[in-house]
């Protein structure tokens, strides 16, 4: 962890020539989560605000009704505050942080393109901090995102981040736009919630339908990722690129108007899903992962081409090479072509690697 804004190591110099690489656009932009990660995960993250998780007991205290059913707002009701106070809850402030690799204009609107989504707990003295019920009572939780809060020098691949700030983002010559951690949402995790009493987001459960098995998998995921108390300030990854070489190649591909899906799960029956959430939305269970051939770093759906970024550390041994070859052969059998780009090649020239991918796709 660092309180000094930090850049990602081994950043290729040729990427600095890309538009808005060393600076943010002068005009305002929106972060396109739904278009990048899909409807299910976008709804899931959108629901993470106010005090969490939402318990039936808390909902039952609400005096506001819609179609005869209780509804709650972002700010807990007076009754909910008293409930939390009697139970003795403390609350961890958790930020949903999004990093973008580029920007794109569509119909006159500018959009930021996400490459990583993670959760980071507010910290004090290098440890997760908590606030009491009185703090929650006196804070307007509907306005916690006012001022566009962000982290400067947020490196999603390490436990390094810079200052937490609000207002305009001021990048210096040593930082790029991809290390601005935009706080997309914020919630306050209750310490003593009852797991059996937790409700699921209506938008997501409606997409799951009557698939109880998929719903069970989804609930386990939410508890393990969103609602597990932080014991340290290490961020929790929700979605996105796993390494700097993937980010560098993604940025180079984008400069050639190549926009693949990020982190695609490919299965032996030929189906592909870019996230666990998209699997659940389509009726698949997490147990189906046992039939997964591989998780491609990038995937072009129309052309059925899988891209793998092979680091020296994990893909150089004879055993690793044999495993990679076996994966490539399995993909070929289901009609998917694969191309592997080495980490050193990407660091040396991501634009040249992106050109190789474009030529490979166009064959």
C-alpha cells in the first residue's frame, strides 16, 4: 500500500501518443458499465448503495409502501437507525472503484470504457475503518458521490493507490488516465447482519427467473465478494483485466478500433460467457466451470478468436507450454482460433502486437 500516487510499471512509451492517455477528456463523460460488462452485473453494482446488505427486518420497518410492499431509500429510516443501534452495528465504507482504458464517443455522448472493477474499503492508518450508527444517521448517504470522488494513482494490479479526492481530476506528467480510480458507487457494510434475512436485488433475480440453483450460486458470490467484512485494505476484484500486459494490449487494440470482450470463459460445448453473472443470467451454474476449457484474456465473438497474454513467469516451463498447447487444440476442435502474445512482446510494442492480432483476425 502506498499513499503516494503510483503508476503501473513497465508502461510502454509508445502508448503515450494515444488520445487522452496522459490526461482525461476535457468534456464530461459517463462510464459505460452496462455496455461493457452486461446488464446483470451492471444492475448488481448499481444496487450497492446506502446501508448493505438489505435485510427483510430492515425493509419491514419502512413506512413507505409501493403497491402495498415496503420500500427503502438510500438513507435508512429512523426506525432502521434505531434497529441498527440496538443491534450494535458498525459500518465499513466500501467504494466500488472503476478504472477506464479509453474513451469513445457515441451519438454525441462520451463514454469511459472500463477495464477493471474492484471494491476498496475506506482506511485509516493502513487498516479498514468503521463508523457508528450516529455517523450514518447524520450523513446524507444520497450525496456521498457528490464531487465525483476518485483515487489518484489507483493501480488495480497491486495494493497501491494514491490520494482519495473529490472535484476535478488533475493528472501530472507521471500518471495516466488509466490509474484514476473512479468511485462509481459506495455502500456501508453492516457488521452484524443476518445472512438468512438478506434480500436479493430485484432486477437481478428477475433475470434469473425460477432457476433456484443459479440463484443459490449468485447469493454465495454476493456474500463472498460484496458482504464479507474487510480485514485489510487489499482491494477485491469484481471483474476485468488481471495484469498490466493485458491492459497495455487492450489499449493498443482499442487504438485500432478492436474492442474484444474481456476475460471470456470458454466451455467445451462451445458456449462463452464473459463473467459469472452472465452465466447465471443465461441459466448456467457455477459448477459448469468444471467443463470450462479456459478463460481467454480477450475474445472476439463474431470472429471466434481467443487472445491469450502469456507472461514469462507463468507460461515458460515445459509443463506450462504443454498445457497451453492442449488448450489451443481443444479450442480448435470447437471452432475457436487462438493466438498467444508474450508479455515481453507486449511491453516492447503493444501496437505491433495489436496489429498482429488484427491481421490474424482478418485471415
